[in-house]
């Protein structure tokens, strides 16, 4: 059976989209991917240990870390694609 509940009855209990639905699973996949990246940046790039007094310098530090992370992932993906292409040939 499907019970339709208004979200306004209890926002903590009933969410939109409904838990277990296909839309919820897609949102959850994206959310977990973002959390994995955040954890990786905090652990290996010391983002949980930023020691600047001003927000500008902390923002620059964050931007540099994300730039390095994205560049390294892009390079790793390109190397992996070349390796797969060489294996196929």
C-alpha cells in the first residue's frame, strides 16, 4: 500500500522526494559523493586545519586546494583513459 502524507505534518518524518524513491536515491548518491570529496580534502589537504585570521586568505587556500584536487583528478582520469585505450589496441 502507498500512504500519501503531507510534508507539513512532520518535516522530519516525511520528506520530498520520498525516501526509497528513485529521485531520493539519485540525490543521496550525489550527496555521498560530495561528502567523500570533502572528507578526502579534509584528510589529505588539511582543510580542517586552516589557520588564517581573515576569510579572504582562507578562501584563497580553499580555492587553491580545490584547484589542485580537480587538476589531479583530471590528470588521473586522462592517464587511466589512455591506459585503457592502449590495452584495447
